[in-house]
C-alpha cells in the first residue's frame, strides 16, 4: 500500500512539472517582451525629441538647449544638428556650438550628419590648411554671411567668401564645392564663390584699362609664375548623386574657369533663385537630368524640375578665346523641366539661353526675363538636327515651347556693373595672323622631299575671362525692381 502511494505521487509530479516548466518559460519570454517594448518606446521618445529639437533650431537660427523633458525623463539632444563656424573666433578643436564655433566650413561638413544646419560668419574660406576645395557626401544646409554674434545675416556687410588660393592648385585641382552623394534637402544660402585668386591670367595679352590682370589662361597654358588655372566648376553636383530637392539662393558666383553651377539632377526640384552670376566661363547654369530613360528608342524621362528665377547673369565667356564655343547664361539640358523667369541675362558671348540639346519643348517655360547685349542673340533653339535658330527676346513667343511670354530686350540703366569691365567686353575682339611662305628655303626643301609645307598662326584677343572684382559683384543685388537678384 505504501509503495502504491509513492507511485501515485511520482506520477502526479511528472504530470504537473512540464506544465509549470512551460509556464515559467512563457513568463520569462513575456518578461523579455515587456522589456524590449519598453526599450523601443524609450528609443522612439528620444528620437521624436531630437526631431523636435532640430526643427526648432532651424526656425529661430539658435543653438538647441541640449535637453528636453519627455514622459518624465530627461534626454540629451544628439550633437551636430546645428553647427557654427567662425573664421575669426573659431577653432577646429571646438564642438561647433554657438559659444565654441569651428574655424572651417569643411570641418563642419565632416562633423555634420544628414540634415545638419551650418551657420558661418563672414570671412575668406580657403579650406582647412588651404585645401582649396570642399566636398560633401551628405545633405546639409549652409547659411553664410552672419556677423560674429550669429544674429544678423548680410552678404554685403560681412560676406562668407569661398576663395581658394593659387597655391592650393599645386596639388588639389577640383571644383571649389562638390556634392558627391545624397543631396535631398541641400540648401546653400548667402555664400560667395570666387575663383579669381586660384586662376592665372596673362601678364601681357587681353589687358583692359582699369581691370586687374589680363585674359584668363586656360589650364593648358602654364603661367610664368604660379600654378595653372583649375578648369573645374565653382559648384558641382555630380551625376551620381541621389535625388531630392536642392536650393541655391542669395549667392554670388564670380570668375569661374568652367561652369559656375553644374549639376546632375535625378529627381525632385532644383531651385536656383536670387543669385548673381558674373564673369564665368561656358555657362552660368547647366543642370541635366540623370535618371534612367524608359525602354524604347527615343524615349526620354523627365527626372525633375528646375526653377531658375530672379538671378542676375552677366558676362558669360566662351570655352576658348576665339568666342566660338559656348558662352551661355543658362544652358537647358535634357531630362528636366525648366521654368526660367524674372532673370536679368546679359552680355553672354553667345546666347542668353541655349535650347539646342533637344530637351522636350513641352517641358520648357521662359517668361518675363530681361535680355540684352548677348552677342549671338538671346535664345538659341534647335528644332531639328543640324538646325540652330538665333532668336531675339521679342520673338520668343513664336518658339514652340510650353510658355514664352513677357520677355524683353531691355538694358537696365540701374545695373551697377564695373564700367571698365563693361567697356572691355563691348570692345572684345579676337584676331588671327598667318605666317606662311611657300618660297622659304625650308618649305622648298620640304616640298622637294614630298613633305607638307609649314607656316605659323598667331592669335590675340583684347579681352577674355578677365577677373571681375568680387566685392563689386555684391552691388548687383537689388538693382532692378522685379527682375534679377533682389
């Protein structure tokens, strides 16, 4: 009987233990689940707090407080959502706060996260250790031309000038500023891009009274002193960049040895508004679509929109000194919609606007612009292969594009241009002389041996890509009410 009781108790224990064990295991899992849920909730709360802090900092142009009260807990906002740069009072060993700003813009970009806002005071920026270029692989917002207290922004009073030296061209021959990857949300505001100090200029040819230096030397011509010109754009967005909205506003682009602004645009809207472009080569603005075309011959994708509005674009030089290749204010490229309006576009070596790349006409709007003294008409248009029409602004309404109204041939008398530079441009001439003597002893000998006879061609130009004083470029803001940079 005793043995039977022991057996019954053992059976009960064996039956009950697995159930209890399973319940204990479930309780452990439940505990871990509750713990994980709590962690996720905290992470979401911290993330939301940081997002609110970033938004607030962007609105009032002030540094974040670093702390937020949320759900009874205190958390520190991640560093780097807003960074400050001061050439005069900063150090690259600082944390980039308002009270301890960094010294160089490229250092701030290195420390920045995607979406970071950077405020930089006035001064000459050449890059850390005179690097001569700035590259960025993330979307940042850069607001320049602040006073030392970061309370007032004024490009005329305290401009932020990105201006590499010629010495930097010894080893670094890149665009002055380049965005190489993610661009969605990039904003560039109140910056001066000047290549006049990095370029080299002829000491004898193309001299214009009242203008510093002679004609621009291309990268293939070695100067007697210094390093050759760097033939890269002032501001470049490479074609491999991701898509998204980009804004370039209230900036100055001067003395570019190549394009002032050249960009590949994959998607979104690229806005270029209220800027001054002066004395740049090839084209002031060239933006082309980079998204893939749909299948089938002749199909073209529309990658995104480009708005070019309220800009002052003057003295755009050709690629070469013979004035035959390029020299456009705006160059309409393929796979993008263009809305070009309320600009001042004058003194281009070829045309104010070029539309010869066979972008779709229904994507193009050119309205309410002032054109003048563009040497090969205001608008170039190719309706078919091997056809180039040269059109005055007053005749633009006859062009078969989406919109072309309100354009004028009109010279604004109130433009504050450098008069010596203007005089040199209006009188710019290119000439060639040939020295060929078929009766010379050397050519007679070549002829007798069945060789080609030789001569020499010399060329000269009275003005080509000469340096424009960047400080005077600032005076072009607000010259004409309702047109150009305001």
